[in-house]
C-alpha cells in the first residue's frame, strides 16, 4: 500500500457524497477539509515527518489540536 491508498481510504470512508471541499490557509499543507451534507466537517491530515507533530487547526471560532503520530494519516470529524 502507498500513501494514496490510505488517503483515499480515509476520504472515501468519512466524506459523504455531495460534500464541499473547503479552502485552507496557513503553512501546513498536508491537509484536506470538507463540509459534509449533514453539516459535519472532515479534516484529513498527513504527518509525513519522523516525529510527532501537533498542528492547531481553526474552523470558524473553534481551535482544534491533535497529536499526530509519525508517518501517519489522521481524520478528524466534527459534528
């Protein structure tokens, strides 16, 4: 399996048909964000580093921080 396999696995499982891809800003680029038709948000993040990282993500007025394991894909779902 390669990175694209895991990316598609995460996206196809959590992003619903009809979802909108959201624009992103900031310095962290290994991330996709979507708004599902049920008004949930899905954020898929890749940590391609050899150490843990803890990015801070802002959606509206909410700040989200997660510890991402090295060389991993992570999905955050906000209802």
